[in-house]
């Protein structure tokens, strides 16, 4: 391993992965009736009549994973491995790795409405007000979200088994392993499942470490928890939710509106806002130097760079003001040269040396709207950064290819979580998602052979 690779992944608990590929697709999920979530006449009428916008479901059929991968267009010198697919993977939202070389996948199957809640009102941005606050597990209504772990038991570079570690979650967006257990972002809560012996069997019911993260918009909730090199647990909050969280260390209430980066120290139980602003901040990447980045839902950029304590641009009317009324300036999104279409919702900075100079230190950004993956050089631009596009590493003619997450494995490869659905838009209250499909891919240099034994230990 190169020094940059080791520093990033020993601290962030990375691992290698090829996963079990399971053939076949189950049928299209039926649309839930509007009365299943409507708790008022206003909400019922909006669900019945809302025309939707964006990439709506088009009635097309999914292509089996083994066939779909044959249609990909790849950059010269790159290879793409299908490492997991349905039925083992359904609606994958984010990925994480542990020190044993295992891949943890969050299956966001409950999306887009929390179980057991009724919508009593929508605002003009389709943000929902629910009839109650969901209780943390194991209390309240069980959801359909799953934390599933894939493992390579013999070190041959192939994940030959998978198991469900936590089930019944209700709008769970991400997972992180470390500091004595399993951490789950399950808004409105940050949950901690103690697991002192690391056997993946929680020692007790989860502890609620934080509460008060908003759930008004389930594609803008708290997300992408990940370890920083300082031992803090970092996370993002999207643009169209709010927050009111009590800092356990001080007892003070921390309030905000809209997009920001937060962090929590499990040793002192201190919670704080790390930086504010951005687009719909539904991703988080921390590079080997400890610098914090996120993608965005806008165009003409690859995302935001977040110096600690910084303030960033936002849609002020829709997403509310900054927490500091005396912040008389703010960072813009990183300037960009190249493909200006929206949107690079999530990206990772490629480190570890696997790709050599061709991709080392560059951004790899999935574009789920246009069924492709970008790569861009990242260069200093004063106190921030700017990006310049290169040839796309991955493109697909398949409308269903929806890469929503990119993450770096400890082998240096880039892993993609493919939501796999003809529909992408959140702005449609009808629940007609194809909930039985999903894939996980791995981008590597051509003829690269992963060494699972040296990574998993």
C-alpha cells in the first residue's frame, strides 16, 4: 500500500470487495395507494394529482445484470466488475467497509416514506409534515431498510457470503463501523449498536446518541456518516430538511436549516456543525489529508469543498439562512471546466495508487441522471479547488443505470452503488419505485487482480 492509501483506509476502516452476484429480477413493485401515507385531504389530493417532474418511471423493463454489464462503454485501460446484484442487492444507497475486509451495504428499501407515519401537510417544495415523530428501534413501526454485509471468507477476491446484520430500520441512509460498535444514520436519530466483540450481533438495543435530524424530505435527510482522521464521526445533511439536535456534551441545542456538514465525537459525545452550505448535500468524502468534500444536485460544478467553520452558498429562500447572521461572505461551489450537466450528487477522490498517475488524486463522480460516471482533475483555486473533466471512465445506454454512490475500497478500486430504476426523481409522491433491483460495481484498471487476503487480514 502507498502511504496515502494506508492513512486513509486504516483510519476509515476500509476493505476490499467482490460480491456475490445473484441472477434474476423480481417483478415491478406495485404502486402504493395514496391512502397508505396520506393523513389529510390536502396530502391525499396532492398525491393523487401531482404530475411529477424529472426522470419519472417510464414503464420499461429492467435488463438482467449479466446482460446489462455487456453494454457499458469503458475508458481505455479501465475494467468494470459486477460484484453484486439483485436479489442480494435492492435499492443500495451507500456502502462502507470494515477492518475485516467486508463491504457493508445500506439497502434503502423503505424509501420514500417512513413506515407508520401519515403526511398531514405538504409545502410548495413538496416537503412533508408528518403526524408524529417515529420512535427509535426496536420501538415503533418496523421499516424495510437493511444493513447487509458481504464477506470474502477465503481471500480469493470474491465475496462468497452475505448476511443481514440489522433489519427493520425505518429510513436508514448510511452505516459506519468502529468505536466499539455499529453506527447507523436513521433520521431523526444517530443510532449506536454496541458490538464489543465484533461478531456483528449487537450486544443490546441501539443507543440513541443524537436525535432531532429532520425527515421532511427523505432524499435530503442526514446521510453518509464516515470516520474522519481525527476520530470524529462526520455526516451530511441535505438541503430541504431542518435540524434541532441537543449536543450531549454541553446540553446546548444546535439548530439549522438546510445543507451542512456535521460531526460527532464518540469519546466526548460532542456534536457540532463543521461547515454549512452547498447543494443538496447527500454525500461526503474525506481525503487522505482530512479535507472534506461533497457532491451537489446542481450543474456547472462537481461539488463543494468545506474548510472547517466555513459558510457556503445555498438557495437562501428555499433552504433558509446560515446559522450565523454575521457571515458576510460564503464559498461558492468549485469552479468547473467540462460537462456542465447536472448532477454529480456524490463523488470520491481516488487515492491509493491502484490507477497510477492516470487517476490518482482525481475525482470520480457518478451521474445518476445521465447514466454515466465522470472523472475530473482537481486543482487548487485560491482557498478552494476547481475541477477539469477527463474522459468518462464509465457510460451506459441503459436508462436504469443509476449510480448514486461512489466510494474507495482499500484496494484502491472505486465501488459504485447502482440504484437501478427507470425512475430517478424524488419529486413525485407516488411510491412506484422498482424496489427489487440494485447492483454494485467495481472500477479497476484493466487486468488488475485484487489481493483480498492482504486487505482483509
